[in-house]
C-alpha cells in the first residue's frame, strides 16, 4: 500500500480540482477525507488522489461530480475503461501508424519510438509531420492520460522524446525571418510544451521570427519580455489539463500588462472549453494558427 500523502496545493496541481472544490466536496459529500499534519494542514493519501483524478477525468467527459463521488471504485474503473477502448478504436480507425506509435510508448520502447518518428518526419516533411502526426498523437496521448489508460510517466516519456525531435528539426531550419516576431510561452501552472513547439515549427517554416521562452512564465515577466523583444504577437498554449475556468481571467490580466500594440493569441485544446473573449484571439487548431499568421501579415503589409 502506498502510504505517501499530499498537501492540498499538490492535489490541486495534480487533479485540476481547485482547493475550494476539494473543501466543498469534503463538507457536502464526505469525500475526500484528508488527515491533518502537525500544523493542522490537510494531507491526502495517494489512493484518494488517484480517485479524485479519476473523478475529474470523468467530469470533463460530462459526468456529474455528486454521482461520481457516490459511485464505487469498480464502477468508476469500468467507466474509464469503456472510454479507453473507444479511444483505441478511434486511433485504429484513423492512421494505423499512430496506433503503433502509441503502442511503442505504452511498451516503454523509447528507441523504437524515436526511430519510427524520425522515419515519419523524413517521409512527411516537417509541416505534415507536425499536423498529421504530432498533433493527433498528442491529442490521443492527452485523452489517454485523462481517462487513466496512460500513466503520468508514459505521458512524460512521449512528451520528452517528441520535444527532442521537434527541437532538432526546428534547429535545422534556415534563418532570414520576415516577421512577425512571435513570443511563445505559457502561464504559471501550464507546463505542457508540445503545443508551443508545434506552433514554433510551423511559424518558423513560414519565416516568422519565433522567441521561445519555455513554460510557466509569470504574467509580469511575459509583459516585460514582450516589451524587451518588441514582440508583435504573444502566443500562449493551454492544454486539456489546465483548468478552463482560470483561462479568461489570466488572459484579461495578461492583456493589461502587454504592450498595447502586441497581439495576444491563446491556443491549444484547453481554449476549446471557454467562450470568446475580447482580450485574446482564440486559436483551436494548427490550421487556424497558420490562417491567423497570414491574416496578421495582410493587415501589416
């Protein structure tokens, strides 16, 4: 049995459930049931964190939290298992090679995965590789992580291997950017980087000047970087794992600290779950990103 415990901040980061929600469920539903440390702070056992993570995944698929909390563990497992089988069918019905790549990650065969991806990159070229391989594969890995059929370490393995490959490919692209100057980053607590790398690859192919700042940048630092680099566009990425309720407020805060002439774009699967906002242009697909780039160039010709 795993006897490790986690504080409420760690549980919030791991599950995507806010501290307020965790406390409310504790009062209303009697779950979770944390212990207290010597300072009186809540401590959550690993098995409760696993259950909370499972509940959050099913909530994102439309299930009601009250009903899920009352559902026995075996039935929760059956719900996620059915979702996992559906996702596997979806992959197989599309590009069979994507299913094979997922299998290599699941088998923890890093060398074979890298070789297969390098061959696919050589065959497709960088643009098609990003749009037809990395993008759908990343979506499938994210969905499999959400429904519990991919472990966290397997998602990390996929991310690190794919990240390395994309960075190597981007480094080989010729210089001579013709604008715009695009600053690429993510907000605090958003650590997923593949969306940013995919956009960087496509924009670099189009001759844009990309300034990658990595992930989890404080908002004030993003504003300072945009001013220092005289960025035309600040592009953020939000993954499925990022709490959607936080996105509009973050975009509003960031808009206030950015230079007035810097456009703010927000993309990724995470923004598909929020409504339109006047603070940023929402970009939900890579094709949309390329169209937005072309539109910016027309407006600034």
